[in-house]
C-alpha cells in the first residue's frame, strides 16, 4: 500500500513538472533526489515507517508550486499536496504534518522544530556536499536567468553561492557526520575559484 502511494505520487508530480520549460534545476529529477535522500536520512535517524512516508511525500511535492509561479510559491506547494492527498483519502492528521514539512523547506526557515523538519531540510540541500555541486548551482543560475530574464554576473553569483554554502549548517546527526566535511571542501573550492578570477582581472 505504501509503495503504491509513493509511486502514484511520483507519477502525479512528474506530470506536473514535466511541461515546465527552462527549469534546469527545479525538475522532477530534483524531487526524486530529495525524496531518496529523505528516505536515507530518515532511516539513519531511526524514523518509523509512517514518518519516512511523510517526509518522502513532502519531498516529492516540495517544488510543485513552480507550475504556478516561480517565487514565493511554498504555500502553493502545500495546497497542491493537500488537494491530492485529500483526493486519495490520506489521513488528515498526516496531511497537516506533510504541509508543515513542505513549508519547512523555505530557504528563510532556519530553525526546524523537530526531527522530521530537520530531515526534509537536510535532504533538500544535500547537493551542497556532492562533487557536482558547482554544476548543479550553474543549472540554478541558468534557470533563474531564463525565467527572470536577467543576467547574473559570474563574480556576484559565485560570491552569493559562497556566502550561502559557508553559512549553511546541516541539522541531523547523520548528515553532519557524513556531509559536513565535503560541504566545507566545496566551499573552499568555490573560494579558490573566486580568488583565481580576481587575480585574472587585476
């Protein structure tokens, strides 16, 4: 039953996100990555099966608001999730929790109130540790430029990226243990790139 729910939500979210043009970062693949990482972190943090299901569902829905508008769309993600889950008669108490988890992925939401929120936030920003971090953030830059019809200059973008990654902290014990050193390594790599660019323009 649980696997059927997750699989059906995957198909539904894919249908929502597939038509989006110029979304090089916020795509269905990103939703799947966050869902998978939420499951992995949840297991390591000893969440029970019901809790893991809820963070997986929240992960799948957490970017669906982009089908309506690009910015300030977290409330839309939450409503899309509620409408779908009510249609399949998912328990109301769990829907409320899932909506809260979706809203916890807001970038400005800095203080998770429980372990479930910590898991979803860590899963959403897991890409900070990966070897392809710079490639993924370049995808985000390209996406923002195309959709907002702006030009983000490389020096400013790299400085903003460094500021973000340097000030980010993971929350769960497992993520801190497994990812924090790699996040620091990526921050150092980005800092070196900025210094090299500055040397070129001297």
